[in-house]
C-alpha cells in the first residue's frame, strides 16, 4: 500500500537534496512503495519486517547466525512479504510495539546494533530525524554513537497507540514519555497534533514545533476540466478502510442520490487497497448494489502518480471523513493541488487547514447526512466550487509545497 507518511518523507528528502543538502534516507521494515522516484534507492533496508516479527516470537531466532538474518532481509523476500496481509492491527502487534519502544533493551536490539553500525560507517550527520514516534526507542543509541542530535516527526501515531489493549497502551505511552527525553525536538504537521502529543508526552511548548506537510507539484500544472463542463463527481481518495471513513462516504452518496437534486452525479473512489481491505470494500460495493448505485460508482485502487492526478482532476468535490483524529491528511493537499474543494469533518486538523485557506467546507463528524448536504451545496453552485478549488491550489503553491516544508525542517534542525 502507499503510505502517506512515506510519501511525505520521500518528498522531503528529494527537496533537501535539490537544495544542496547531503541527505540519507534509510528504509525500515519493508522496501518503500511509492508513486514517485524512491529517494532511498541503493540504501539497505534495516529492521527487516520478517526478522523483527520472528525476533519477537522466538528466543531461538534471536540467536540465529548472521547469514540467516541477512537472508531474510533480501529485497525480493521483503517485497513478497509486503504483498501479503500483514499483521498491523494494534491488538496483533501490541507486544512487538512495546519491544520496539524499548530500543536496546527490546527483542530487536540486534537490528538496532546493525543499523547503528552501518550508520557509523557513513559520513557523520549534523542531525538524525526519525520519521515517527514509534521509532523513538532508537534515539538513545543513535544519539550516543553518532554524536548528533536526534529529532522526531509526529505523524498521527496516537490512533494506533490508543487502540492497543489497555495494559500495552499504558506501557507504550509511559515508554514514549521516558524516551522523549533522548530527543532534541519534535516536529508536528499541525498545531492540533502538536497539542495532542504535547499533552500525551508531557512536553513543554518549546519541545514541539509545527512544520506543515508539503507535496511536490510536478504533474499538477495542467488544469482539469472546468467544473461546469464535467459531470458532477463526488470523490474519496485515501486508503479504502473504515478508519478513513469510506463507508460514511458511501452512506452520504446514497443520501445525495435519494434527495435527487443533483443530476448525473457519480461516485469515484480511489486510493490504496491491500489484501486486508478487500473484504471491507466488497461490503461497500454490496451496499451500493442494494441501493441501485453500483453502476454509477467507480473504484480506482493503487493508482500511479499520473493516474492519481488525473483521477483527482476529474472530481467536483472530495471527502475523506477519517474517524481517527488525523494529524494532517496529506490527501487534502493532493486534492487542492488538483483544483478541487474538500468537504471534511470539523474535527482534528481539518478545521485548521480548511479555515486557514477557505478551500472547502466542514461538516458534523460521522454525520453522512450533513456531508451529503455540503456536497449538494457545492455541486449546485459550480462557480463557488471553482473559487474554493482555486483557493486550495493557491494555498498549496504558496504554503504547502515541498520547498516550504524543507525550509521549515531546516529551521528546526538549526534551532536545536
């Protein structure tokens, strides 16, 4: 699947390199799956997902010879594993999460030793940046051995952590608060999420800085059809799963069509769809079939970058009614870059983004009827929709691009 955090990190590294900064990107667990050039190409994958899992389950494997561990890190084997239904539900990886946060004291200490050893052979860094707080168990060793400050970006980890079984959840939050002392600074993608994690980790205001996410605008330059010239199309673009609210979009579309005020409307659903999502997607198709709406609905799973942009430009309005408190929502920027307004729930980071740009509307969270009414409001007024879409494009071009993101991160690294 395409991971929004990976796309964001990859774009950041590419922009830092464009600016002349020597930047190394090290993938962990599995090779990265991206819809653009992989900036980690040529760098080994550490903490191979197969080994990490087996080290958690087997004391015998933890003492297996090095050649066997190396074999399990082969790119071909990891790529094969990535195509299978992975155990990523919180309750299935709770003990593993605790162990990873324990760093050099956890069952994956061998993996950490290998990573630190390899990094020690590279040019000394001015700063190390962990891509999310679930990797914070590495900070102590990295800081001590590399003699460099360690920073950590915050990218919506609270939903996963809070879904752990209570005993593991409490232990993880305690470990995070303890390990946070090893980090020189945290970077949140929104003021909303900076507040959430500051409270959860008992951080002082100065320990967390906000740097908005940004996207690469290559390929977005060609405008889509004017809204008045294309059939009304409601869109969804994210991972096709309950957490992102695809079922709420389906329910809202049924309400929109029942109201029958928008002629020729269609529903277009795009985004990641892996083996673990297929049963849920089939259930949504069954709901649409029962309502007689499947024929006017199209699904576009796992699009390339070019096809993604084309998909987004075909929309009249787009919604991703995420149930969890989204730290940001990179898909909002992608939709805006395509010149399309958003209709998002008035919760988490969405009010911060929508109200600061005026590039969409907000609706009552988890209320498909209110979502449908907001869609209708825009679909019946193409001129206003066009205006909101243009505001989104301007905001991305000025404030939410990769250059602005990279400059923000450099300020964080320089102000340690």
